[in-house]
């Protein structure tokens, strides 16, 4: 018997929890609204990609420019928030350049995530 497909909001919420940034206790109405707005501009996979990138940056203790833990609704609703962490996003690209210069150990962790 195939597993039922998750609703997009639930899928994105569960991915956020798997990134281990902030463990929200439940998917709130505010989060659902933020997810629906984000899905107007980007696919589920793109949003999940930005979450994974943000998680890598946030967990890289040698990178001081991303030491803020946003909640899911803030991450998705903040002006250009999640878009800055897409594979072609400004913050993500800056992080990759900086990481390569530093030879950060996060490179190994990132490569394992891919």
C-alpha cells in the first residue's frame, strides 16, 4: 500500500524540522500562510533547498555571518529571506566563496548532504 502524499505545507514543515534549526511544536496558521506565499514564487524543492543551505550556514560555527536562528514563518516571510539561500541566492553564494577561502570543515558536511 503506497504511503499517502503529504500536503505541501506539511512536507515543507517536516523538512524544516529535519534541518534542526528551530524545532517548532506544531505547524501554525502563520507558517501555513508563509509556505503558501513562498510556493507562489518557488517550487517545494527550491524552498527545501534554501532551508538545507541555511541549515548548513547556520551550523557552520566558523562562519559568523549566519548565527541567527529564524523560525520557519520568519524564514519564509522575511523580505527575500529564503530566496537569499537558494543555490543562486546572494547569501549562499557568499558563503560558498568564504567557505572555500577558509577551507571550512562544513564543506565536508555540505557535500554529504548533497
